[in-house]
C-alpha cells in the first residue's frame, strides 16, 4: 500500500517519479478538474491546527474529482471521549478510501496505517516528520535548480529540534548527489543527531553573511511556541529575522523558503523580492498531494 509516513521510505528514483507526476497534475489544475478519483473518498483527520496542509489535501482530492470527509478539531472527535487511535483508524478506514492525518504524537500516522486498511498520508506527526511537506519542498527546489546535477547549498534556519518539515525535507534532499547542508540554529534548538550526517552537513549557531551569500536555498522556520519549553521559546523567539537588507545579501537566483505560517521571521517587505518563494512553495502542495493521493489510490 502506498502510505506516505516518513522521508526514509523514499529512494531517489521514487522521489523523481513523484515530482514528475506532480508536474503532470499541474496540467489537471490548469484544465480545472479531472475524473481520476471519481467515487473515491479522502478522510482528512486533523488533530492539530492547519491551514495549508489540510486545505491543499482537500483541494487536491476535489481537483481529482473525488470527495472529502473531515475532522478539523480534535475537540469534536471521539478521541476526546477516550477512543484509541487504532479504533478510529478501523472506523475511518471503513468510510474512506484514503486518509490524511495530522496529530500531536510522533508515530500516530503509522498507527493509522497499521489499523485502517487504506493508504495513509502523514500530514505531520508531532515533532517527528511532515513527509508530504518534504515532498512539496523538494518539488519547489527542483523547479528552481537542477537537483542532483548542479552543486547546491541548502541552509535550514530556525527551530530545528522539533521542526518536522526540516526533518523530512533534509532527509529527502540528501537522496540526491551534490548537496551540502547547513543547519543554522542555537545549540538548544539544533537538528537532532538522527537527522545529522557529518559527511554532508555542518552545524552553525549563528546566521552569518557567508551563509547568506553562499546558500542557493535558505529554508527558514518558525520558532514553535507550541512545542518548546516556554523559557527556551522566550530565549530564541527572535533569533533570526529576515528583512530586505538580509535577503538582498542572498545570490540573485537563490531562493528563500518557509513552510509557513510565519510569525515574525520574515518581514512583509521581503515578499516582493525575487528570492521569496514561500507562497509558491505552499501552492505547490496541491499538485504534489494530487500525485500522492492518485498513487495511494493506485490511479497512476
Ligand atoms: N506548512 C504547514 O504544515 O502549514 P499548516 O500548518 O498551515 O498546514
């Protein structure tokens, strides 16, 4: 079954195949709609807040001609009454053909996959991973660079210890050759050891002009108040701030990404600069998730 649970499950060839399929989905979006998933139902179970991930999954299913059922608030789910996730999985798997889930606890998407009997797409499991975001990040990078063919320096900046988008994206880009990675964060919120590979990666504790000037991709992230001890959050909440002066130090063809939402990491003035690609990145979530749904349903 074509679950999407973790970046680790993908090899380079599969990543390339998904990106090619996402590119084909852009044509369906341009045409308006398809009947590819007609009669199929996607369940979106979102037990943590979301704007982009849930709505892009739902848009993707609607563009494919399918239907949606949705839980958008854990407080209105029987999980709040004490139901275990494995029971929810058995029930929702009986209603829907494919499930997208977001939850607070690492491993929940795997439980859903183990018990639902239908394909499961991990839309973020706590501080662990966000592999469908990783795929749309990869797709965005591949739209701007010859991924694997030209040397690329990718710098992940911000809160990396619980930053699930960075955990997934950085593992995926490392499946390609010619990638050098900088993890830029204070030590307390640096990348966990399990995602650090000394052969390709370097840790930095400050964002220097050299990193700004030499990176091809800067992937900024929010300091996540909801996942950190309050004291650590207060200490680092303004650790990095991208304004126009800083972004103008980037190479003209470099790109600034961010999984969004942003709080105060990127000044609004940056939105008009050519390096700002975070809105394009979020919109790329639709064709990528169309490809993942279609693959999960065995339609492509
Ligand atoms: N990037 C991302 O996961 O955004 P949402 O939390 O809005 O889904």
